[in-house]
C-alpha cells in the first residue's frame, strides 16, 4: 500500500466514488500522483481478481436497458395521471423515477469506460456530469424515499391533523427542496472530478482528485451519514410509529415499504465496503481478505446499488393496484388511438379507392360514348363524299 504523505493528491478512478486501477491484474484503492505506478509484486497475489472489464459492462448494460424502459413507463403513467390521482405519494414517486432515469442515461458511458480498461473517451465535461449524476441519484433517491415514508406516517398516524399539510402543492415544494439538497451534496464531486492522464495505465481516466486524505474521509462520511444512516433512522421511526398505531397496512403502504426495503438491500453492501475501505485507509483493518473485498466487491456492490434504479418501477407495477390500473388504461388508450388512426387511414384509403373507381367508371363511359359516336360520324362523312363525287 502507498503511504499517506501530506500534500499529495489522491486519485480515485472508478466511475463513481472508489478507484479502480488494474495494474498487473490487481487493484489499488488510492494512487498518488507522486508515486510510481510501475508493476511490482502485488499483495495477496494468490487471490484471483474479478475480470472487471467484462463483468461490469455486461451488468451495466442490463441495468440500463431494463431500468430505462421501466422508469420511462412509470414516468408516463404518473405524469399523465388525472388531477384526482396526483397525490403526494405519486408526486414523490414521479420525482424518484426522474432521478433514476437521469442516472441510467449515464450508465452506457461508464460501461464503455470499464470495457476500455478505464480509459475515458468522452471528454472532461461528460466526466464531471456523469460523476455528479451518480451522487445526485444516490442522495435524491434516499431523500425522496424518506419523504414518502414521512408522508405515509402522517397519513396513517395523524390522518386528520395532516390533511392541510399533505397537499400536492406542498409536496412539489418538498421535491424542489430535495433536489436542491441533493445537488448541494453532489457539488463537491462535480468540482473534484476531472480527466487525468495516468502514466502507469497509459489511459486518460475519469477520476476524483482529492486535495488530501481529509477531503476523502469527509465526503465518505457525509455519504454514509446523509445518504444512509440518517435516512434509515427517520424511516425506521416512521414505520415503528405506524406499527404501534395498530392500524391495518394499506396497499400503498406496502408499496412504499417495498421501495424502502429494496433501496436498503441494494445499497447496504456498498456502504459496508465503503466503511471497510475507510478503516483500511486508517490502518485499523488489514489482510488479504480486506484487500480483495475492497477492490473486487466495491464495483460489484455498486452494480447492486445501481440495480435499485431498475427495481423501483417494477415494484410499483407489481404491488400498486392503482399503478397497474393506470398503466393498463394508458396501454388501452394507446392501442385505441393507434386503432383509430389505422381505421381512419383505411377509410381514407377506401374513400380514395371509391373515388378512383368512380372516376374510372366515368372515364370508361366516356370512351364507350365516343366509340358509339364515331361510326355515325364516319357514315355521314362517307355519304357526303359520295354525294360530292
């Protein structure tokens, strides 16, 4: 492991927050600009690494395709809901799906990045935007899920007192606040991420350049606290209060609970590996299993976390009756519209064919009439010629 000398710059080079440098088939978590990247005997050489350049792009591609389709359908259904269906929960769900869609659109670029051996071909601006989108989605997702949990708590535990507070207008203001907080939490990543040439790998990588180790620890702890622990505490309190209330859990509550459970099952392994890396960087945790886990499980747990963006709309479809009904209605309306357009097109074609047939008949009648007249005209001309002769 490289030393933590003061005044050097830490380079983190995987597409989001942790670094991946595949030097002699092994990964190192922190690479310093002043340190040599020359191949050397890596620690724990008998531990086989995961082939990231093939596994990660394949997983990203599947998540991107499935997640984009599912979230696009969810956005269409929620955005085209009637005024009566624009509830507080639906407002939060719509914004959650938009957040997931924004992030999923960046996954193809990260898939190419991995497949090229951590070479970023899309430029500095795309590097900054794609890096910030991951953090934006991480914070926005958990903030919206927290807001949905608080809304369910108010609706079930305080149904009368919360009627004035639970209206779509206030929900939209809450969404604006959530987006602002998520952008603020993502701003440091946007500022620190940049493209950097790494001579040891001979690639132009998209990395996070931390001024010192304190920056790294601060941002990691902020992510664990604001993006996981604090929301977990709030959501747990909300659902414990709902359970103590003793009322039957309605269908919408099951939907929200499933979304919350899916989020924490997807992101808990990633935060565990993040915490392990923090302990390792401070010398409090060491060993080959730690080294292998950090450098191989970090990108894999990230994939698990990213899959949450594709799971949420599926949960809406299979658990929410109202969502399934609106989705079915939207599909029926689309089919009816296409059918009506097809029938209209057929009628136009039929009308054109009828007019063409009528015109053909009239043209045929004119030809027949002309044919009938020609013999008489020729007879008159013949008689006149005979008389003149």
